[in-house]
């Protein structure tokens, strides 16, 4: 088998097999790969859970959940039935060592080139699961373990997870998954930067004034109050998703697309992030918490009124940060990171704002914005790349109007686009780690975030309130205004 090719046979084992991630995301992703002919003839999927299902009951439950996720599929067709023929379920309590003999026996009945264990469970179970797998000899070189976030609560707990897993599995066997890195538009960011001579000369401090990275959500916390109250937006989104996107924007060209070459360049970015002193946290970060308001014209409750949230909670549901990178390419260019719940729309985007021309000799047409040129990279929900620039307004006057060139991926590429988990699961099966977070990346991200967490913990003022359906507290806009900039949607 050549490097990064699909093996002829593999076993993919899902711990937490009755949970939403497995039933609504991971199994449908594997079904799509099976339907598209991307899997070998002998795939084997094993779901593990504490529910006392027999196989038929489990398949019925999975089918019902998958229908909600893939509403357009024909669930009576032979393809779905053939996929289900490769799927089995076993009731196992992951904390009881003796029950792992059931899994070992199932794997021995289906010997394969690769055994993959996807841990869609609470991080507190990572260590015992890895220990019990190793106790059955399921940590040989052909075994891989996949870890879902959260990967720790702080630097110490993250390092503890790394140490616990590392006692049984080498780093090359560990896949720390971040589903944002599987998005087609993130892949296109690398292609845009390193596949076109047009942008590389401009991708630096001399031509770029600031970079804005936003992941906004319309939804609140729903039924996840217990989890979110102990996590908050900084741990949930910034430490992983936003910093990973920042790395892809700011990294130097890798020597190749080899997984280690790509990750070597990402860690250099994280090492160059300017650390925060307490006074920096107070002046360069904003935390907010949504109160009651309206989303899409419908009233929604405030965070303190959500189920399971104490009335004196200081957990942030919104974060804005001014980050800086101390290297020759980016010195002096602010990177503004922003995420929040109960914002006006669901959107993830990267906006590259270029410097204005040194002297404006053209008048602008009536109502035109004086915003400099910019590149907008939309990651979700509708993926596109737009380059904004100025042209002459039609007529006898020499006036400028901003327009954009638009690459709408759905309109241009008349093919179905892979979901993030499809790409990531295929890369795990291939053994390609390029889109997965290495241990030193994880540790460096926590080192940068931890001073913010510590300062917020000791600052009794708590998060600033913002009305649901707005773009966060006014302090978020002020964070940019003090540098003479505005958020993308405010232009």
C-alpha cells in the first residue's frame, strides 16, 4: 500500500456510537464515501455504546437520525442497505476493562490493514479507553486513535491528555480532529495562496492592513448548558478553530503538502503570536454574553435564562481578540478574531483588508464606500471567494464605485461538495495527518490562550451584555475603531 492511499481493508470503531456526532455526522459521512465508490471492498464499521440495542434496533435508530441529516437521499435503495451490511453494534461500557474483549473478538473476526478508534466521548474517557485498548493489544502500529475536542480545559489538562494517550500510542498514531480544517474552502485557502503567483507578493505587511476571522452562530446553547457553562466561547472556538484558521492565513509556504511540512509551518505561526500580559488582555480582548433579543424576527431568551445556567454566570458567549504575529511577514498587522452565539447570522469567513492607495485622485460616486480593496473568503454557509476593488462608474464623470469578482463554488463546480467529516475520515483511513493538530500545536495554542483565561477569571466585572441578534457588545467595534478599522459587515 502506498502512503496516503486507502487500504484494502480497515476497521473503523466509533466509541460513543449512539451519540449525535456518530449518528448524524460520522456514519452519514462514511455512507456518502461508500456511495461515491471511495471505500474499498472490505470496510468494517463498529459502533460501541452503553444502550442495550440489538443490531436491528441500532440500524433503525441510525437510519432515522441519518434521514434528518441527509433528507434528499433514497433510503430504500440498495446502496444504503449495502452500507448497513458493513455496520455492527456492540454494547460496551468503556470504563470496564473486561468488556474490551468483546471488541477484540469482533476485530479478530475481521482482520484488516488498519484499526481506527474514533473517541466521540467526553475527554475524561480518553485515558481509560486508550489504557483498556492497549490492555487488549489494540495499540499496534496499524492502530490509530482519533480524539474529538475539547482536548483539555487548560494547558495542564491538555498536557495530561497528551501524556495519558502517549503512554499507549505514538504521535503518528494520534489524530486530533478539527472539523473546520476539513472544509473545502479551507483547502482552497492553501490553493489560493500557494497555487497563484498573483497573491503571494501581496500576502504581507506592506500590502495588508488587517485580517478579520469570524465564526458567528445564530443559535444559542440549546440543551448544552452544562457543557457550555464550564467551557465558554474562548475554549470552545478560539483555542482550536479560530487559531487553526489564523495559521492557514499566516503560515509560510510549506516545502510540500506532506503532513509534517504543513504542520511545521503552522507551529511557527503559533510560536510567533505575541503573548498577552494582563494589561493586554484588558485592552485587546472583549468578552460578551447574550441577553434576550430576536433572531430572524423570533424572540429568544438570554443566556442567563437558558436551561442549566446559574443566574450569576460569568461565562462568555462572545469573544473578540486583537492578535499580533511577531515575524517579518506580519509585524504590525492586527489579526482580529471573533466568535459568538446568538449573532445575526451563521457565517464563517476570513477577510483580508488591503491598504488604501497612498493618494486618492478619483472622487467616489454618490453613496460609495471609501473602504480599501479586500478579499473575502466565505467558509460557510455558502462558500465563495470575492475580491473587492474599484472601477469607473459608467457615464461621463471619472467617479469610482466598488465592485467584486465572485467565485461561487456551488455555481462554478457542478458537483456535490464533500462534507468536512468525509474528507477528514478518508484522511484518517489513508493515514494522512496534514489536516490534524499536532501535539506541539495544541500545547502552543493553550499557552497563548491561558493568560486570557486567567485574567478574565480574576476580573470580577464579567462579560459585557449584548442583545441577541446583534453583532456583539459595542466594545467589539471599539476594539477595531481604536486602530482606525471596522468590522467587515460595518463597511
